């Protein structure tokens, strides 16, 4: 794939959109695998790390499950895809790419603010990592339109200073945006409109959010948090961090790209 086909610049804009990266059958298989995991069917014999939705819960709620790649081979195959690893290595100019966390986000038709995710930076929730060398790839398992609650990026915000009051868990996005307007009058919001199999990538320092899904079909994304050789671990005194321990285990945190020397 030619790099010139990539939309936006990861370094300058804080995000970019990759053209179609996966075959339709790979996406279809992964979607079926995600359905199995959502319904507590774990073909690998391993449970996902955390579940924030279980069968019998409100079907209009967003379904989030951590590390579903542990539980189904089709999801493992998706996040360890060779082409994905090579692309991520190229756009980050890195020696290696390691997946250290994943999450499925299955967003059904939203009621009121139920589908909102507030403006935030991923780095504010990752005190155990440096701010450099940390990224997120968002794989579209379904088509994503303006109406389905796409991820929204603030262009160039990876270079901004910290803005107080920004929080993923704050679903009152309008209040957040009123505050943003006072701080950044000329902000540019870019929606990640993706076809199934396409991928958005953003820096851990990029402010992003999403609104509810107004469509009848669910908006489905596979979130892949990855690190490069530029990342550094931060030991927190008196606190044990499973994520840092898990990167030593290739069955949990696979390296999906390594530059040839």
C-alpha cells in the first residue's frame, strides 16, 4: 500500500486514516468471533480480561469487552495481521509494534446521551506509560458514517497543552465543547468516516470523542492499543501494574511488526 493514499498526517495532525487494510472475510470472521465473545462463548478456552456488558444487560447500552483477542482465534488473527503491523511500523517510523491492549466497542442505536464519549486523551488514563510511542488503531468492523457515532478528532491537538475538564466518562459533550471553544477558538473537528476494513490511527496525546449512534445498525469497532520502541514504562511507587507485566507474555501482548536489521 502506498503511503500517499493515507489521509492526514499522524505526526502533524495527531491521527490518520488508512485505506482498506483487511479482506472482507477477515472482518466477517472477526465480527462473528466478537459475537461469540459477547455471548460468553470462548473458543480458545480463555476468558477476556474484563467485561463491561453481559447477556441480559440493557441491549441499548454500549458493549465493551477488554482483550477479546484472548478468547477467539478470529480476533487474534485480526489484531496480529501482518499487513496491519507493517503499516503501523511505517507510519510511526518504528522498529517494532506491540499490541498491549485491545477492546471491542459495539455501539447500538443510542438513546439520549447514552452513546456519548467525552473529549479526552488516552494518555491521561495511562500513567504507567510515557507519552511518546503510544498509539491506538481503530479497526472498522462495520461501516462508519456521520450518523453512526464516529470517533471525532481535534486536528493538531497532539501538540496542545493539557485542557482541564476533558474526560472520556463525561457524556455532557456540549459543556465540554463550550469550554473548548474558549480555549481553542479555531479548532477543527474531523470525523473518522470509515468503510468496513479501514482503520484510523491516533496518538495517545490526541483529543478525541464520539457521539451517539443515530442509525439502527450497531457501529462496531475493534480498538487496538499499541506501543513502539519509543515508548517507556513508568513504575508507579506502591502500585503493581498488570499491563507492564503482560507485555512480557507474547500470548497476551503480541509483537506484530519488527523491522529487519
